[in-house]
C-alpha cells in the first residue's frame, strides 16, 4: 500500500491522497483522498434555505412504463426493468438521465468537482450534458453536483470514527454553484467507523430541499473496525433500508418529490442481502458501478455485480484520470455506456 505525505503544515487546509490499492481487484477505484478541514460547528448550519416547492400533482404512468422498458435496453432475462410500485409525482427517474460531477472542494485529488475552478468546472459539466444528450436524444439529461460531505480519513480523529464532516458552509457553496446552471445536488457520505444513523440526520436541512439527493459509499463503511483504505467496506440491506426510510419520512412530511439514493459499488460483498432492500414510492435507489480501469474491466464489473442483482436503477462512473491508468485504456464514450443492459440512468464523472 502506498501512502502520500502531508503538505506543509503552514497551509490553512491540509490535503492528503490517502490510499492507493496497488493490488486491487479488477474494477476497483483504488484511491480514497483524505481531507482536513475546519471543524464542524453549530454556526455552520445557520444558513438560509430556499422555499420547499410542492411536488408535481400527477405522475404520467404511461410514460413511466415506456421509459422503464426503454432503460431495460432489450434485456430478456426478466430481471430488468425491476417491477415495483409507481413513484410519487415529481420523480426524476426514469424520465431523465442524471449527469453528475463528483468531488470535494478541499481537494483537487478527489474528483473533477474540486479539481477545476468553478467557472471551468460548470462549463465542462454543461458540455458533457450536451454530449450525452447527443448520444441519446430521446432522454433529457440534467446536470448534478455530487459533493462528498463526509469523507473517510486515514487518522481516527478526536472521536475515533475515521471520518470528517464538512462544514455546512462548504455544502452551501455547492448549492450556489448548482443554482447557476439549474443542477441537482447529491451529498455523499463515507462513514468510516461511524454509521448512517449518526451521519444522515446531520444533513437533514439539506435533504429537505427538493433538489438535494443523497449518496452513500460502502467502500468506506468499516464494520470490522479496520481503518478506511485497509480493506473494502460494505453496507447491508438494513443500512440501505434505514436510509430510504429516513428519506421517505422527509418526503412525506415536507411534500417533496422522491429522493434519489446513490449506492456506490464495484464488488459483490460491498452490498449484502440485496434481495432484502425495500423499494418505496418516496425514494429511488441507484446502484452505481464505481470501478475504474480499462473498458472491458468496467463492463465486466457492471455485468458481474449490478446486472445479476437488480435493485431498482443503475449508474455508471467514469474517471477522467484513473480510466487511463492501465496500458491502452481510455475513458468510455456515452455511446459505449449506453449499450449496457440495463442502460445506466445516472452517470458520474470523477
């Protein structure tokens, strides 16, 4: 395992690219970046919230059925599309494809969201939206900013949880950026030795906003007590069910459209007891193929771990840098990704 070194202590914020899995399984991401920020304080939550918009009054069930069938992309196995109750009105999926830029504002190593200056990043995101719409003009493509709001850490911290909560003022910056291009927002959680029951409620004020959704990362859920990055972690169906139940309660109490939940995955053990995951009209679950590498490896990961274990929707992650790390590898094109069965409804760039 290769570790990087800390930058000079004189800097106001310290970044570290914490772990590189040199012997990782095919399809794994390989890198988790550690961030050290100003401590979370109660005052960071004292920011104005936009008014909550009412959900749409009617769901077009005929269009919903047609879009689901389209997303199955000709699959004849009976797995796809997943049969479930209709979502509440205002659902994003499967009517639109979501295209997200991922990262953290404190680090240039965790993804494109924090790597580029804001203006350049937003312009690049809008250009990718155009590329994906050109590849499939039948689907509207909407931009999103996917921000890591709780980052796994290589050091235990004061409470021994190996995770760091970002100040809410940093999440507020993402909201302002998103507003400039009418983008959705996802806030992502890497729990470390904490758990979702402790971390999700910390973000409730944001999850009450109609355009804010959630992501959870099993890779850094360390149920065995080992340090993040030393082994690949996991979430069970019970963890996912807790999260969707929490989101569903917010949706019902605040008259919100359904909340999307992105669950990152690149190995089978990262998500256990998938058949026990509950689907709810208030939430939409996306199992996101999160591995980096050569095209054949990424496709194999998708077919091996997401396709045979259907939950609801699928996503696919593309890496501007890591997808080039292997000899002869390159980033997949929209047309290549859209050949997958089922078609990913959520696309993420890191």
